[in-house]
């Protein structure tokens, strides 16, 4: 009876924690019902977007940079090589949107093992405003992007971020990536922010420029293999916090392969393990698998028989996945008849990914061989 009770309590504790994370995300992850107006007076904002190659939605995501409903902002596009196929698109967008101050910077600066950070350095140096947003090229920016970021930047925060929200999945594996990005990663980030404070996410980062400069400037982000981990540590070292925007911003996915999804999620997991090992350690309990196993084990110890053991496992899984689907529906995130099966597949993959993150250091990102073992290169 003691072992049975322990298994039941363990299962219940994990399930209730998961439900609490869904409730937190329910209030924070839904986008505003109406566009957020610009503050008065509206501070100047610089938007720096590192570019590398053409993607399925590059035309739309980059064009969204030039249609923001904000009175005072500049756009700085950065690309490492002049022969990159995205360069003609960048030049056309700049030429076709003369109402927005914009420029293209060609050539990076080798300050770290992170090519994206290297690509952002000269753009950061060229930024003229006191607020600077570093925004990945595959983010679709709503017209009130700047207002929503500024609204989340409270006085005690040095940085505000948005995690990527998977949207427009065009095949099964893109829907699986939505299951990772939306109701799992975004949800747990909001929960973590409520409990231990926010962690930076490199997809969208709006800085108070003075805070990053006080911490050594953008080159100081080369202290970690991941610029968002370095950003979190730099901000918190100054006694400030990282905030998260209300309602994450879209990253249109299009088509994905299973390998694409695994490699991206495994890369992020390895980076989290390297940069925040104590916070990463309990991630094994963030998916449904441990709770489902505990529930099934309790039923087995109670001699309920195989059919009821299976029923117990399915009941626990439902207690995890139905609230997730309710959250996705309330937030307007991708949801289909395949979602329950993809949530189960994701939660089966999470323990393997967790083990992989502790055992494997190397990965490839945009053709660059990298490792979390590497020490940052000096500038």
C-alpha cells in the first residue's frame, strides 16, 4: 500500500503541476483582443534582423518589418555574405519602403562560436535608439509588435522576449513541431517566469540598450554558446529581470521533416543543459511520460489487471493533454484531429531527448558544426 500510495501521489503532483502551468499560460499566452496603441511619447526603437538564406516565408516575414504601426523606428538587416540569396530580397524591401529608415549591413564580426550573434554585432553597433530589438528573420511581426514588446518591459526589466509560436503547419511533422513549440515550450516558459523569473529566448529580444552596454555590450553575449542564455545571466547579474510578452509572436513553419524537428529540439535541449544545468535537470518531469508510468504502476500494484492498468495510463494522459488542447483552442493555436496523437508522440520523445542532451554535445546549425563544449572565441 505504501508503494501504491507513493506512485499515486507522485502522479498527482506531476499532473497538478502540469495543470497549473496550463492555467498560467491561459492568462498570458493569448494575444491581445485589440491592437496595442503606441505609448505617448513613443521612444525610438531599432530593429536588428540577422539574415541567412531564403526560407519558405521570407518574403512575408521580412516585409512585416516595414509595416509596423509605430511612429519612430529604424530597420537594420544584417547578412554575413554578399552572395547570400536573401540579399536581393532585402534590398528590394528597403527600396520599396522608403518611409521606413532602413539599411542592409553586409559582413559579420567573429566574436563567438555563434554565427547568429556574429551577424548581429555590426547591426547592434549601428543602432541609434535606446531600445533595440533583435528579431530572427523567420518571425512574423504583427503591426503592434513594438507596442506589445514595450508594454511587457516593466521598469525592473532589462530585456523582454517572446518565444516562437509555431503557426501554419503544412504537414504532419510541422504539426509535431507546433506540439513542441506551443503547448509545451511556450507554456512552461510562462510557468517558469511566474515561479523563478523569465529566461531569455533568442527569437525575439528587445533590450534596453543601456543594460546590455553596461554588461559589456553585445560582444559579451559570446560568453555562452547561446546568446539568449548569456542574455539571461547578464540581465540578472545587474539585479534586473527578463520579462515575456503577452501572447507570443508567430513563426510560420510550412513543411518540416521528422529529422528537422528532432535536430532543432535536441539542439535547444543540449544548449539548455549546458547553460542552465540545474534548471534543466527537472525537465524530465515536464512531459506526461513519468506521470503516465506512475499512474499505470499504481494500478498494477493495486492488482487491477492489464485492462485497468491501460485505462489508468490513458486517463492520466488525458488529464495532461486535454488541458493542453483547451489552451491551444483558447489561444487560437494550430489544432487538428491529429493533435492528441502528436502530443503523445512528443511526450514519448521527450525522455529520449532529455537523455540525448546529457550525452551529446555536438550539433549542426544552418550548416555550421558547433558544440556546447566549445569555449567562446575571443574577439
